[in-house]
């Protein structure tokens, strides 16, 4: 859908093989996810919740819906607002990140509130960092085409907030993500490092 030749320096599936193979690979990976979830060793009620939440995160209320909004924005007669971009990215980028973060407490039948908020903050910071890399990065380092959004006149966090404003927003989200983990103490240090890496990465 992005029609990029490269991802992380490697040819994308539809370029290395063909579009049909790319679609089928995506379908196969999605169904494999549900196969693995139903094999999870946890209470039936938790397994059902995992399946339901994965369907929501990957479907029209999550990744698919967010991607559809992104495609529609490419031909819209007006740029998206900041609120609309945030909603779009919460689905396209954030929904599966949030699901992944809450799998543990769902399996343990514990509260998902803190890890859910952590993931929402991290997911949005990740997308803002992507928008920044599209401006500041280069093909060799980032591993994919850069400057595409600006060339297409597409509204991004950088175009709406400015480069410094986008960086400040990403840092604020990472701080929030780390703070919400306070109840877990040092046990959550690896998650804090993951949040910090999201905006420090160069690719």
C-alpha cells in the first residue's frame, strides 16, 4: 500500500516477489497469529479475551481501519487535522502495539490499564519519530525511502507541529509511557528502555 521498494534496507515482498505473494503473506501471518493465540496455555476466559482483542486490534477498529483512513487521506481534498492523524495512527500503528503490551496481564487475568496506556504513548511516539525520520533521515540509514510524505503534501505530525514541536511531543509521550510503569518498579526497566529507543532510533 505504501508501494515502497525497501523496508529496513531489504526489498519489500511485492518487489522481491509479486503483489499476490505479498497479500497472501499478510493473510497467512494474520491467521497464524490466531492459531498461536488459541494454543496459549491460559484459562479459557483469558484465551477468549486474547482472541477477541486481537481481532479488534487487527481489524476495522484497529490496523485495517487505520490503514484505510491513511489511504483515504492520500486523495482527500484537505489535509488531516492533528486529531484525525492521532486517531489514524492509534489504529494503523498503535492498536497492535497496545495488544502486544496487554497480552501478559490478560493471560494473568490482571489489570491492563497501565500497560495499555504505556503502549498507546509508545505507539504514538513511534509514529512521530517516523515522521521525523522522513524529514531528517537518509535512505541508507533509515532503510526505506524518505521525504515521501512531504513530497506528497501529506499532513504529518511534523507538518502540523513543526520539527521541534514534534520532537517535544514525542519526548513527552515517552516520559508519560515511562511514568505510567511506576507500579512495576525495576521490573519494567526493559519497557522503559524500549520507549526511549523509539525516539532515539535512526531507522
